[in-house]
C-alpha cells in the first residue's frame, strides 16, 4: 500500500512527528510516496494539496499523528475533515488515535453515520 504523510507544526518537514510517521509506515510495510507539511496557522495549503492528490489516487492512505493535526477547530472540525476524506474516497490513519483508521470498515460506517 502507498502512503502519504501529513504533519503540521513549526519545525518543518524534519520534525519529530514526521520521523515518527515515517517509522510507522515502515513498520506497516507501506511505501511513503508523498509528504505534506504545513506550518502552524489557519492556512493549510499542503493539506489541501494532499486532499487533491488523494482524490487523484496518488496514494492509498493518508497518515497523520492525531486529529488535532488535521481537524481544524475542535471535535466538529475534526469530524468535518474526516467526513471530507471519506466523501472523497481517501483512506486515513491516525497513529495516536488507533481507532481512527478508515482502512477498517467499521470506521467508515461510523463516519458515514456521523455525517
């Protein structure tokens, strides 16, 4: 399976989170084909680029550290973002929240119900 990694933070693409996500992908035997990193703030151009590439099937699964990384503002923002991923057919895995894993059918069904 091919993976794309997304991180957010001040330290750039070589931050500890990126290294941890790379290690996770190695441990699951997923080939990392793309990495996206946004600095802190409301603007997330790299996340939008990751979504576009996911829609075009340039990778199989988007890997991120936690919902806080992708979610926007609060729980509602996280649910909206996950719903957007599901609607666009982008599978995802949160490394810190192991129950957020759309490679498992039960999570996709839950997200559909929440939408």
